[in-house]
């Protein structure tokens, strides 16, 4: 209260400096500059994320090239993503000054990237049939919070699907409510993923789906 009274007295005596209000041109310029800066920062974050993924896959491309998003690097990364593993072929994508580093580039892509077949197996998780067997308790336990978040998000996405997981979602929702249904379906997805990856399968038959109920 006293601070407000003091400010009011200063204002009456003309002792307060007016706030600067930029004109329209200045406001638009500020917005443009700030937006440009945010784009640059986002691009840097994406580059760092790509570099981290490459390092995790044991692809030491960043130790050879100065810019992993350069023309030569992009060509190599596209080839790796498409399944190319021959170091000599990957190094042949080098252009201009990068051609001098072919020997180093051949050593860089010692990849440890997951099989593309595993991704196809995981994409087939929704299934085609429904099992009517009873379920055991699905009480949640502590685990990787990022995996849990991804699985629960995926679980909610199958609610309207006309498949095994969609039917499970609706059946569980009616009995346990929305808070529990995501955990139940997420557990089923995790068990299916383990089953597919360890047994190298991609199609789920009715008998196989019964294993998860």
C-alpha cells in the first residue's frame, strides 16, 4: 500500500520516466529477429540430437566432418538409413574437399543400428484378434519413465481401433476407468513387443494373441 502511494506521488510530480513503447515497425522487426533466433536455436538442438543418436550407434561421423548436416554427411546418413553398410560405398558419397578424407570416412560408420526388421515387427503390434481369457493383476511398477510415457500414449491411441488391443482398451475402460486402462494396454504392448523381437515374428495369430491375455 505504501509503495503504491509513493509511486502515485512521484507520478503527480512528474518524476516518473515514461515507458518506451516501440512503434509498429520496431515491433515487427523485434518479432522477426526473435523468431529467427528461435529457429536457429531449434536447428542447433536438432543437430545436437542427431549427433547424439549417431554417437549412440557408434557412428563417429562427427570426428571426421565439421558439419554432420553437410551435403556429403547427409548423403551418407540417407544411405545408412536405407540399409547401406559397406564402408567404401558410404565413403564414396564424399564431395569436394571431403574426398581427401575417404580413408577416415570408411572408419567412421562402424554402425550398431537396430535392424529395420525390428521396427516392422513393432509396427505390427496392434494385431487382428481378441482373446476372451481373464487377465491377471496389472499393478504398475517402477521403470523407465520415458518408456512408460511412450507406451501409455500409444495405449490411448488404440481406443477406437478394431483389433485385439482396441477391444482390450474398451473392455478394460468399462471395468477399471481411464486411469488404469492405459497401464493395462501398455503392459500388453510391452509383452507383445518382447515376444515379437525375441522370436523374430511379425504376424500374430489368434493362438499367439492369447498368450498376452
